[in-house]
C-alpha cells in the first residue's frame, strides 16, 4: 500500500494591525507642539499598510480625569481643531471620565493580587530623602483615607527601543520606584489610566513627544505587571518625537500658555509641522488644500527623517 501524504491546512498567518492614538488633555486648546504630536501619530498610522491593504487606525482619546486642570469647552474645541487640520479619527472618541468603573476594577484586581499598598508620604518627605521613593509605607498597613495607592514595582523596566530615538535608557532608580496609581485626592493617576485605556482600545503604537520618555518606563512596567498577573495584553511600540521649544528655552505647552493654532488657516501650520518633523513638504503644497497636504504627507511619511533629538528651537 502506498504511503498517503495528507496535506494539512496551514494556520492562517496573523495579519498585522496598527492602532495608534492621540490623547490630549482638555487643560487648554491645541498649540503648535500639540499639532506636531497629533500629526506624527496620525501619519505614522496612515502610512502603515498591512498585507490586506488596510491602513492603520488612528483614534482620539480625551484625557479628562483631572477636573481642576480642565478648561471649559476645551474638549469640543480640540476635536474641532483636529478636523480643521484634516486629522480625522477612525472610531468614536473615548473620554477617560467615562472609564472610572473600569479603572476601579483594575485597582481592585491589583489589591487582590497584593500588588499595591496605601502610602501617606508627601512630596516633601520624598524630596528630603533624595527625591526617589524608597518604599517607606510598604509595611505600614495604612488605611485608604488620606492615602495614595502605589504599585508594588516588581519589574522596574528602564530600557526600551524607540521607533524614532532608538535605544532609550531611563533613570533606573526612578524606574524602580513603587509609583502612584491612585492619587491621595481621589483622582486616578495618569500612569494607570493611560495604560488601562491603551489596553481597552487595543493600541499597538504610541507616537508622542519626548517629554514622555521617562513615563514610558513606568507604563512598560504596568503592562508587564498586568501580563504577569491577571490581564493579558499587548504592549505597544513607542515612538517619541522632538519637542518644540522657544528661544527662551521652554517647550510649547498649555502650562506655558502657548498660543492656540489657527483653525481658520491651517495650511501654514501644517506645512511648518511637516518641516519640523523632517518630511520636507513640496513647496507647491503651500497653496494646496488641507486634504491634499494630508494625502501627500501620508503617502510620503518616513520615520527615518524625523530628527533624533529631544528638543528643536522653532524661533
């Protein structure tokens, strides 16, 4: 009897997906530095094409979990500005203020797994001890009242490969801290909320400014903690672009009262942002429509052209 070879069906190869996001806080209107970050994250998503011919997805998240810092009406104006600049998101925008139950469930899971503890140390206390928290409250058994909640940091990740900056090494002592995940004032800490929502939105790529290089180490630590304990998830790839700074040496930010970009005439700012990102837009695009500029930029986007520096003077 002849040998019969049965050809087994091959497992279908997983199609690579790209899900990026822009996550502004409504503490003010978008300025030129915000535009650079939004544009870079948008273009990195839209330049991606998988084997099915699908573009990457670009999402918008409004990080509105710190009411004392929020400006009335800023969320609506931010969305209007993105639309005016041709940066259209692919799914309904997510508001962190509506995620509180989800965050509380994660905090509860961390408590059940004995991966967190209450802390009553003040910033002044920590500064007096050298500026790095040393786990003073780990064995104090504080109650929730008047306490912050800290993660028991079992990973302390401080190195990662950045899409634009290459190999990044952060402050190892800072990366090893048991950092705050729920604040003493009852607000959810940025680190917890941003990682929780990146998981919820299945984010695969995070493109943002270099001012968030250090927090990336903590976010990587949280992803690893979740994966090791109770919440299997995919850790995004991170890419950090240069910050726009003025001649006075401060970065463009809402805190520094950077002027809002002009929604009525978006083309000059778009061209300037592309130039800042090293993309060398064609001179004839100066008179083009917003959609034409965005289409050209999406087609010609190259990560390798983005400057590998932390700050660039824009004046």
